């Protein structure tokens, strides 16, 4: 379908990521991983507040008790948005200097899930973790390469997960009471030539919206049969990294992108690389879950 996709924050974020909409404050949180910066975008004022953290920060989730939770280089941390004070909570990969954390989200029970990645993209060097409400952390999956998108179905029975180097979206049976997952199966697979499937969101119909890095697209798939339903083309930025439904009615799609690693010629061809985009949609998303710890 024809739709408007516009850059709303024009900048060359090295690795824009982690977009998430917070309905209580009507703000969009997002990060520049390699730029060590958390952004808080207010669409009413068009202000994009930046908080430099001094460490690689890969994803952000709202915290019910106040502030936000972050996945940083070695693990999990909290941030006081008023004082901008960062507190490390569980540095579960501090013994792996070649790794950093990557994408993550909260599940329906208010747990914070996040996974890691090796700086050199070594296959199988990363893991997926889950932080409980009591701040304890368990490793859920090992032998991961690039831990990325996470979403859960409305009936809380299925978790969808992306390890980008598999070029797949996988589904797991999910137990909301324990956080346990089982019965991995592949529901979407793309050719390696298309790019890497990255961050992911879910709409009210249960369809998956996935940023495709190197394609300049967000693609929508029906997880029941793997059918490609829609494509959102992002102008001037091929390295699309994450997407999140937002706005007062959750009918806008916010999309992050990256500029890091592009040559001078590529930046001329992609003048909006690293910018934050917004698309008006004809479908609504679901509210993101907050961390309840």
C-alpha cells in the first residue's frame, strides 16, 4: 500500500536501535548502541533528548517503578531519567570482552529479556538471557550468534525470536508463569542475499513487523503460514534496525536505522542513514510491556 514514511529525527546514529513506545508518557525511547546514547523522543514538542551513558547501550525498556532498564555492554542496568544516573545490576557477560548486549524486550509477566552478540559476529558466541522481577538472571539460550527481535502473542502462549545469522524468525512455546520456552520451530526464513532480519514488533492481528537490515525495509509476515503481507520502504537508509508501534492510537510505526560502517559514497546515496523514521499505518500495534522489578 502507499503510505507516508518520513524522517522525524535526522542524524547519523552509528547504530540506531531498540525503539519502544511508552504509552503513559507518550514518548519513544531508542538508542545509538555504538554512540553510547539513549534518546527520548517527544512527538508533541519534536524534542529528541539525548543522554550519553559512557557505555554501549543496546536496548531500553520502561520500568514500572520509574526510570528505564537498559541492556549495556556486559549485561543489565537501570537508569534514573531525572538524574541520568546509571546503575549496573547484573553484568552477566563481563567476562566476555569480545561480546556486548543487543536487542531485548519485556515479556507479559514483566521480565526483561535481552541477548548478546560478539563484536566480530562470531557464530554461537552469544546467548539470550531473562531477568526476573527479583533482578536474578538466567541464561535461556546458548550458542546464539546475533540475538535480536522478541515479541509475544496476545494469548501469551508463543514467543517469537530472531537470531539474525539464522535468517529466520523462530517460534517457541512460552510459559508466562515460569518464563520457560520450548519446541523451537521456524516460521519465517529469508535468503541471505536479502539482508539480516533485525528488530521486531507485533500488531493487534498477531502479524510480525520485522526490520530488514541492508534492505531499507520493514516487512510484515503472517506467522501462521509465513506469508509476506506488507513492506514498508524506508527512504534514504538501507540499514533498518528496529521498529515499534507508537502514537496515541498505536497506529504509527517508528523505525530506527544505522550509519556506522558506511563509506562516504554510501552515505551520499543514503543521506538519511542513522535517522529515526515514522510511518502512518492502517493497523495498530499493542502496548509494550514494562519491567515490573
